[in-house]
């Protein structure tokens, strides 16, 4: 579609941004690596959402079957498919609830960083007068690692999920702002931006119809890749005892609780660690596939 403007009786045709490829979904499904990764990640997310209905036991309930091995081992029982931990709690149930909390931390943190960082980066690309101020602030934020920021917030607000989410969200802002600024500068140099200004479009209209529309796909690709990093950092903070606290279930905390039993009950720590690995791997493969499909510079 095109936007039109009139001046002195002449009609000016304003080109819209190029339409996104409609076949990107089919291209992802044809990818031999991305399709299984997407399906596995979707299954993990669905299982986490349905945790209250499919978990076989209460994740916080203790039992006498302390450190029961997984069902497929010689001493395991099918009552506890993935075994139990040092307090007799069912690991399968705790993994389902822990995956839900881990994914929630990652999604909310990426959302916070993506929204604020993208807004700062695109505004910096559109209004070059404020660009130096935003980028210097961005550089200051980059000097604080996520774990250090998490430690500072925990010292002020105490341990828990909320400080970790805030720390990871803030830590994601500068990277997202730099990516959005780089993309936005390229978009602002296109001819349709000049055409929009020539026909009298407001800054808000240019931002919404052209700058944001042409930048959102690349920003989403970056956020899909950033999601895996956020999951790892969040799990690391929980492993250090800064995230979710008992009796809640979180994958990083579960791995930390099993580190003292690695020699005689390794499944307590390895099972949640493997789940973290699978989530991050699937997220990274999906992000790479999205980049290959949606980034026009990689199209042949």
C-alpha cells in the first residue's frame, strides 16, 4: 500500500516499508535444525504452563523416598519418574514448576530490556541531537555486569525473583539500545523517510509507520538470541542463592541444591541443568533460524 499527500494539486506517492516475507514460517519449518528446536521448545513451554495439571506430585511435598534414583535405573520406581531429591521431593514435579518460573524470569526480563532499550535506541537514531547523551548513558550501564547489578539489587531489596528480574531487565537495556540504534540509523537514511517528511508526516507517524515497522523484526531476532543468555544468567544468580527461595522451584536453585550430592545422587543436579541446557540451545537455534529467514542481508 502507499500513502498519498497533495500539494498544489499534485499527488505524491509515499512508498510504504517493504512487506515482511509471508513464507518465513514455512522456511522455519523446512529448516532441519530449527523445526525440531521450535517443537521441543514449544513442548517445554506447554508443559510448564500445564504444570499444575500434569505434575504427578506436589513439588514442595516431602516423602520418605529420599534421593530415589530415576525410574529407569535398577533401584528406581515409576512413582518418581525422575527420582527425588535430598528431601524426598519429586524432581519431575519440581522441574515442571521450575521451568515455568525460569521461563517467566527470562520472558519478563527480556520484555523489560527490549521495550526500554528499543525505545531509547530508536529515539537516538531519530533525534541525533540526543544521541550522544543516550549513548553515554548506555555506555555507563554497560559497565555494570548483570551479576554485579543483581548483587547490588539484592543488597537493597533482598533476595527473590523480583530483584533478579529487575537486574536482568536493566542489564538487557544497553545491548538492545545499541542494536536498535544501529538498525534505526539505517532505516532513517532511506528515501521513504525523506518522502514522509516532504509530505508533512509528523514525527510520531514516521516513527510508528516506518522506523518501528522496519526495525521490529531485527530487534525481535536479537531478543530471541538474548533470551537464552538471560536464562543462563538468571539460573546463575539463582545458583548463587540470589534468586528464587525455598519452597519455590527454580531450575538454577535446584541445580545448586544438588551440588552436594553429585557423587552419590547426580540426578538431583544434572536433570535441572540438562533442562536449562535444552531451553537455551533451542532458543539459540530458533533465534539463528529467525535471523537467517528475516534478515534481508542474509538472503541470496
